[in-house]
C-alpha cells in the first residue's frame, strides 16, 4: 500500500511551479492555480508549441474537426460552465460558423477555435492574484531533485528550477500498430498520424483508403476526407467493427441560449456539481468492492427501467460515466484489468460519441456504399505498386476468414496507448529511470494517489510531483475529455497550493 509520506520542500518567497505540457490539462491547471491561490505564485508552462492550449486534440486547423460535445462541456474554468459559450458569442463565432448549430440548440464548435479560447483565457490570467504565468517554448528532457524541489533541463539548453513539478503531458502521439514495422512510418502510402491533415488532404480523390481504428480519431479522418469531397471507396476496420454512438439529448435550455439574459440565469458550476454527486443508488447496489460484471448488470437493469419510462440509455450511462472517478478506485486490480481487456472498447463507443455534423456525413457515405465498416485485423503487410497489400483476418456472417486486400492509402487511427507513449517521452523516461515515477498496477498510465501525487518506485506519494490528465488512466478509469480533466484539476489544486505555499 502506498505510503502517505510527503517530502519536505524548502520554497522561495514567491514559490514557483513548473507545468510540463501546454495542452488543455496544462492550461486549465495554470488557470486554476492562479484563481484559487491566496498568495503570489510564479508558474511556467514548458511546451514546445508556440501556441499554448493546443496539445494533440486542439492543434488541428481543419474546419471539419469539431468538439464532440456542446460548448458548456468545454471550458477552461470548470466552475463556470458557460465561459466558452460566452466567449463564442463575444467573438461572433455563432454568426461566422452557422454550421456549428445543431437542431437541438447545441453548438459543436471548431477545435481550432477552442484552442484560441484556451490561449486567450490563459493570457487573461497571466497576472492575477499577484501571480505570473510564463511560457518556456522548449521541450523538457530531464528532471532532477534538488534541495528545494526540482531542476528541469530542456532541449534548448535551459535550466529551470521550481518547488513543484506538475506533469500534464497529455495524450501520446499515434503510433502504427503491429505488424507495421518502423520502416512503414515513412512510406508514402501510410499515414501514421491521422491528425496530419495536410497528408490527408493530399490523398488522391479516387484512392481506395483503409482507416485503421473505428473511434473518434477515425471520425476526424473521415470528416477530412468526406469534407473535401473524396469519391473513392473507404473502409474503416477495427477488431470488432464498432462505430461511436451519436450524441444524445442535451440540456433543454440550449434551444433558448441565444435569447437575451438566458446565460445570466444559468448555474455556473453545472459540470462540477454533476461530478460531485454521490454515486447513484443503482450503482451502489453493486457493493463496496464491485466487479465489472456487477456494474454492467446494474447499468443494464437501470437502462431497462428508464426505457420503460421513455428515457434513453444515455441518461443512466452518463450517470455511470460521471461517477466513475469515485467507483474506479474501489475495483480490485483483476477487475480493472478485466475492464481494459474485455469491456473498454464497448465503453468507449458509448462514452465518446460522434459529433452530429460528422455523423451525418458518415451515415450518408454508408448509405451510398462508399464507406464500409469491417471487423478484422491486419496479419501482414507488403508493398504493392505505390500502395500496400494487406493480409487480413476478417469476421463476417459466416465466421472469421482471411483475405488479401490492396489499398492506395492506409490511415492510422488506432487507439491511444498511454503506457507505450510514456516510454517515448524523454522527461518521463528520465523520471522513471531515477525511480520518481512508475506505471500503475494496471499498466495503463502513471501511478498516482487520490490527490494526483506521483508514486515513486517504492510506492511513496510525492507531494511536489503531480501527474494530471490522460496519463492517470489506470488510476481513475476515465480522466479524458475537458469536462473530466477540468473537474479533476479543480478538485486537486487546493492540495497542491497547500504544499507549494508550505501550509
């Protein structure tokens, strides 16, 4: 069991915190620190991108790549759910981007606009409460403990010191799955990173395209291809051939959101309140140390009950999703492993739902026969002219069979491998080599305690070294998406400030 001992840290008169990572997690963390602190704090974000707030998710410039939830779910300030909604109105985006509006009143804005919003909101907080937020446009390579905290070395030769080190490294880059070996990464017919929209836009309009993976990353690739009028056949292949579910009902008030004064009457902490709710009774019935199967049975039973009342499955499912950060730590390790091995893919297609604009284009392509979804795996790959020849094992109505298929282009959209991605991050490698961080027991991310303190090789909590965001997948079950990252950041910042100010 992890020890709760916290290293003693001697801090300067104006404490300094270093945040590694300038995507959503890092930006939200910096904003929460300056909003919640009662004393001055010097914060530096180490991020190689010139613009903060992008990360992997929001670095896209493709106008067809939209947020997969309404504006009130995406905010830099979790206590103010409508902050981004107000910003969009003030920027005139509702008029500039009418395609964002769905029939139910929800708006699904462009991800590039959300990145701009994050950067501006961070700038607005750069000198609040006597604090200072700065950007070190560099790549963190190494971290060493010092008598007063941490010393970070960067690729550009900079040395930065701070009393607290906060890791917000986000999602790892996409990597080709087996059996694609390293030599295929540079092949002109293989696109390893599907977020490289320049390469996607360069695909020949009549090309036969294989998209590997069927989640929301694949939806982005389809949005780009279909949005530019791709006419050739497209196959999306994943192990089970599943598709993300479409978005469900949204807050009824969204249909009146543009009316004068409506925003001023809405509760600001709607997201924080939802996440703070007690675990629903139908899930409590699964017991204090539930099994995955017991939770699944409880969910299915609840869906049947609400369906009889005309309520859709998304309502009880979202209650499970919102309570998962409380439920997950109760699961025994064997049950967590069972979830990742057996149920995660099913959870993901219900949890990560398709934005309506993209879903409409996908359904149209399916109806015309241009788009197909296959359940299968790649067994081997070889060059075929300017394209690739794949040996596939596919699952059909008659069972599993093998086939050889030629494609002009293969686009990699396979799921993010958090643990594998950690090994490719030089800073995390250095911290791991020195025993400051380790993988969690489920081997899905970095091990942390309830306050996001990193556990070292001996299992001890380190109060001056925190990990937030997707890298905590194995500890919290579902720390992905702005709503959940923001809520978790807001809950853990008070303990960070207690330590950094020496309280």
